[in-house]
């Protein structure tokens, strides 16, 4: 919807200034570390200094002697208490039909530590200072074992886990291998490429934290934690780890300072803290310092890939073969198995009509931090493969990279389009985004800009990425058949209060996305109730229905759709009440902008009047329950498919290798947009993270498994002066299967931008290959011909 | 040790160990949780406050240094009903998402505008070098600061 069509200044489509901002800009946010409870203790974890070591014994006597120390609890204590392992939520099967090989994953290491930073003991004390001091005095007896670190070598290295040969969790495949082989046999041209997708460390600005408490009187546990999905946390802690039964466990995710996927997962720390709080019968707070975040937050990406693209005489893509080795780290994190498989292989068709695609993925264990979903989760990796190889093919064939893409794109009349890798795209107009992006970047003027740069001893390059993503994983039945351990619906509840104000409960958690504003816009729009009268409540298992939470850009498409359906139920019931009050039949009552209107009359009742009547049911239908509330569990019929074109323009300083991103254009199709201000902000942030991957960020382990990039001084996060202003726009093809016509915008920026930036840099370098991140040293060496 | 300092215009006295960081004095001892801790290497800037009107990272000051200081935190520059122009600009320009870096970012931004003439896109970006944001890509933060620098 364009802004011109917006009906009100707070409804769907309006750039409403965020209501949550007031607390954040005045310092009144309520993050986990801002919360304290009387008598609380402080937890500090002891972490393995070795990438792989047997734990023979842990001597806690000196630590326990430190003044203020209340307890030292070890992994062995958790095992002795009968606590279960941390589960992986997606069972992936190998191509031979066998189940994936899952390594045991105790919350704290009990017998063997498998990566640097893995916790093996929790010190609990009256102050953080005492806990830290005592943690230094916990004396483990380790036998250091050979660590497996190098991803490419891992299948041929020492076996980490008994029974898991070649360190392979699975060998997964998708697509028609024989048909793809035939396509390559007939190809007029084959382009090959070898790629690495660098390991990233998410670095949400708020480190992970938790505050666990146990109330002996009620037997209830309460855990405040930095979570994107508190119900999932509760489910795992009760059903799998068995800390407490689900109805005695309340998880609250208050204000959360960014997630980007890293706060989806169920980690050792909150698990150990809530368990320990029950043992010592006092609240315990743990806050990660940034060094712990680097070591123990789930990392992202980390693939090695060989890909080949077959083309016919005209430049049409006829086949794509991809073989990827994906690093899963030392353990299968909550969704770690699904990221390089179902969220990766299924996206390899991109925006193109490539008829034959075959992908094989080896999921490999190494003695490094677990790898799981990070902004985009599999889809940036897929886009990187497709868009690097397509750009390379264009260069080899001497074709304009925009033209080669255009001639292979799925066209608007082709939808719904079934890809050879299991997805059915519902709608899109890929050329529309490409055309607008070419216009914004002034593609025709590139050669002149390139010539001007050359005068300054700069090489200017331009690079494209036409990406597709799949958001709002769905439907539940399909996902569960493919191995997901949970459904993929979302819950929503609308309560019209007796005075006409509205309390809305959503299972989607907001940790920067602005749900409190956007969701209020949606409900206001659907019910004709003033935006100011609507409160959005999220992030507390004690207040709302079971929910799946926030990941995969699903909040509005799934959580927002749940609220639209709940609003529909409110209106249906309201019609019955209004009809009774107006002495008419419900089918003769229409609902329009907050008014129940009797057809062919001047009679109308406001939704507030109807709500009041529902709670004071004197003049009220006999067969109707009092109250005006509605709940929905919305299960999407399909994924949504945002798509777009990103174009990067860079200048490389020939003498120093310093590369400057001088221009970046993103044109995205997110379907209808509820709040353009927020959508643009999501794109900015996503692009910045993608540019970070392409040019700056790299999580590096040395050969012994020590993390070399374990602080913000060593791991290069994008800073303000690393980035340009971004030039962004949107095109619209509404999603066909959800009631808002929305697709999701959270990850697109991080999906398209890495390939666009690297394509621009390799263009500037005369098609010399460069791996991410394209640091000045790498670029300089490439210029020097090394 | 006992130290005295002025925070947001009020005289305060705290009894802390001498290795306590100013940011912990503010958060733990004075309950001013608007100032955040995002790292342990003085890289992120989430703890930026003003000391005698200039932005500093509160994780770089220890208790003996803080004695006698005049500190302003995010809680001291405006209220929901009477926002500082920089707070207003951050909201207007959607210059924050998760909000965690925001207090430090706003304190740094105020320092930038008050102590520099002719700020442009480049100099604003360079002036934010010590403050990390992972959500916004800085685009709207730069826009907000520029709007205040330009006088509205």
C-alpha cells in the first residue's frame, strides 16, 4: 500500500513513530539485567579453556571457601539430579533415510568438554565479585584431547564422538540428481565456483542474561531471560531438561536488546541458573560479559561450497549442482540441523527458472561453538551461492549481469511456481525490483563513475544480488513431516475490556522490531478502535497462550495474521450482540470502522458500546457467553517469499587495498507494508550486517580451537564510518495466502547484501576471486596477484 | 571507599570498593539502569555518560576518579513529557530499534552536536566511531543527529 492510500495516521501503512521508543530514549527500558529480586545471588560460569578435554574431576574446595560463596554446581551435579540433555528441535534425515547422528548435549559439560568456552561449573555467590574470585579457584583436572577444528578436514580427522563416524551428523540431499546430471551433460557452458561462507558471531548489543527464582511455597519457578521465544524455552526446560513441569515454570522475556537469531536457542546458562535457583532456594542472576558472548552464543554461517551452473547456448540456466560442507560446531544447537538443510537447499532456485537442481550437504561436527540460525539462517548462504555463480557466469559469457538474470527470472504469469527444490512461490515480480534498483543506482552512469574513479587511482566495481527468501516457516504439518519438533503457528488474543480499551496478547516477541507499534496499528485498523487505546503484551508465558515466538521474519505474517483472525472473531460476536441490542438479525449488521451498523437504517452501535454490553449482559442474547474476547492459533498455509534486488558499488584503493562501499541500493518486495518507517529500519540494519559479513566480520579459531576473535577489539563489527547511507525502496506484490498480504522484512538486508558487495569487489578487481570478509589485506594481495 | 559525586544535579554519596567502575556505581548503587553495559573492552559505548558536559565511557572510570565528578546520565537529560531535542530526534527518525545502545548513542550525539560546528554525514559517522549499534545500520542515527545539528 502506498502512503497515499493510507486511511489514517495510525492505521495500516502509516509511518507511526514507535511507542516503545519513549522508554528507551529516556533510559527507562526494562532489560533482564535491570531487574533485581530481594536476596538474589550472582552466578559466574567456569568455562573450558580447551577445545576438547576429558574432565576427570573438579575440585571445588578452595572455591567454596571464598567468603560469600553459596555453592559450586557442576555438570556432574546436573546429571546426578537427573536433568536431561539440551535437544535439537529438528530431526534431519540423511539421503539414505537414516536419522541424523546427534551427539549428547548436557547443559554443562560433565565428562568431556567439546569447545572453548563450554561451561562445566556454575559458581553462585553473594556478589559477582565473590563469584568471579571463586571461579578462578575451581580446579578441574582435564586431560586435553586432540581437537577437530578445520571444517574441510573434519570428516577425515579424529572422531569426536563415539558412534559418529567421520564427524558427520548427516549427509542430506535435495533435488533430482539424475536429471541434474543430464542437464550438465547437455550444457553449452558450465560455470564452477568454490566459496566459503565465513563464520559470524551475532553480537546483539545486549549480552545474554537471566534471573532465575524458585518459590518454595508454590513450587513455581520464574525465569527472566533474554529470549526471542519464551514458550519454546519453557517447553524445552520442562519436557526435555525436566527442570520443572510446564505449569510450574514461568518464562519472562522483558525488553530484549536485539537477537538476530542468537536468542532463539535454549542455552546451558539459563538452564543451569533456573535449576540452581531451585537448589539454593534463592534467586540467581547471571549476565554474560561480552567475552562470554563471543565464546558461547551460537555462531552463524560457516560453509564450504562447490557449485556448478549449467547454461544452454542462449544463456538459460539448465542445471545447478551444489555440494556444501556445513559446520555445526560441537553440538546440535536448538535449530542448528535445519539451517544448512531445509533453510538452505530449498532456496537454491533463487529467482530463476533453473529446471534441475541438486544439492548435497554434509553437516559436520567440530570442536567449536555450536552454529545455528543467525539473521537469514541458510538463506544468505543460498543467495551467496546462487548470486555469486550467476554473476560469474555472466562475466564468463560476456553478458550484462542484469540481463542474464532478467532472462532467467520467473515471470509474474508463472506463479504459483513450483521450484525443483520443494518450494511453491506464491507471487512476485522480480523484474520490477530489478528495474527500480537499476534506476536508483543509475546503472547507465556507472561507466562514467568508473572512469572518474580511475583518475584517482581507484577501481570502481558494481555487483548485484537478486535474492529470494522464505519467511514464516509453514505449514506446521509439512514442517513436522520434514522433522521439525514443533508446529509453526502463532497465537494471538484480543480482549476488548469493559471500558473499550484493548489488551492484545501476542506470541511474537519484540526485541527491536517494534511490535508494540505495528501490531497496535493492525488491531486499530481492523477494529476501528483508537490506536492509543490498544496495548500490545508479549514475552511472558504467564500471560499468553502457547506460542512459537520470533524468528525467520515471521512476526507480522504469522503473529499479525493471528490477530487479524482474532479481530474477525470479535466482529462476528459483536454483530450478534449488536443485532440483539438493535432488535435485528446478525446478518443484517455490518461492521465498519468501529461501528456495528444496521443495514438500511440510521441505527449503529460502537464497538465500545457493544463491549460494555457484553460485560454487563442485561439486554443480551440468551445463547451467547458474556465478554468480548477472542483467541486464535494461526497456522500459515505456505511460506511467504520476499524478494528483491540489492546493488552495491565499491571503490578499491589500488595502493592500499582499502575498499569503500560508496553506494548501496536495496529494492525489496515485502508485500503490503504496515509501517514503512520500521520496514526501512529493518532493511538498514540487515544490510549493515550483510556488509559486515562481506567486508569486516569473521569468527576465527586457531588450529587448537582457541577463538582468535573473542572480543570487540578482534572481531570487526561495522561502525558508523564503515557504512554509507543506504538508498532503499520497495515494490509490492501482496502475499496471496495471509490476511494482511505481508511477507516479512527482518532478514532481507542480510540475505542480499553479501553477494552484492563481493560481486562489486570482484568486479573492481577484474574478476579476481576474493573470500569474505574482503579485508584490505586480502584485496591488496589480490591486486598484487597473490 | 566513600566517594561523593553529583549525578543528574543531585549530590550522591556511595560506599564502594575502590575498583568499582562508574557504570556500576550508576547502575547498581544509584539504580540508574538507563546506562548499559554492552562489552568488557570499552569498545561499544553503551555506557556513555557526560562528565562535566563531555561524553565519556563510564566503564573507563573507577571509583577514586569518579570522586567529585559531575555526571549526567540518560535519565538526566529529559523526561517523557519534556524530551531533549536529541531524544526527540531519535524517535522522530526511527534511530533506535532494540534500544540497548540508544542511551549511550544519545549521550555521544549530544556531545557531538554541542562541541562541533558544521557537522556533516562524514563527521557525524566519524564521531560515532566509539559507539556500536547492531540494529539500525546507523543510517537513521546519522539522520537524527544531522537534524539536531541543522537546528531542528
